[in-house]
């Protein structure tokens, strides 16, 4: 392998940045007490926290209240991937990466949905 093959592309760097954002989001907020009364404010707090990170241009967090209601015991439950759908958009040097998290086969799967290179 020559040296040019070893250098990450801008798209690969953008995907890495998105992964960092998801790692932060999930591991910082998993376990947070959540109820229908604070779900909306928690969504906003997560979004605003993650948007502070470099290259992050958009975060949308949807706490799924129907799933949350079904799991509530004693007034609240702990936040997990089971209760969230998330989209994070990163722009790294003109390459935009759209990523998402949703439950798949009982696991909160995080994936790259789209890579848009400058001008695409």
C-alpha cells in the first residue's frame, strides 16, 4: 500500500467526526432519568450539547413517548437507545455526512445515511 492509500479522505474524516458525536451523545445521556414531563426539554438539552462539538451542523433527537410511556415505572425510566431516534449532520471541509440512530433487532444502531461532497 502506498502512502496515498493510507491518508483518510475528507469523507472518511467526516464520518469519523459523526461517530465521535454519536459516542458522546449515547454514552453521556444513557441512564438519564426521563419521563413524559421532561422528554421535550431533554431532547433540546441533548441537541444543544452535541451541536457544540466541532463540525456539527445539526442534531435532531426524538424521544419516543409511546415507548417511554410503556416502560415507565414509578414515574420515570432511564433513557436508552430504545427510546430515541436521532439524526446528526456533520460538515467537515465541505463534505456533509448525515447519520442516524434507531433501533434495529433490539439494538440502537448508528449508521451513515448519506455523504454529500461539496457541490453534490
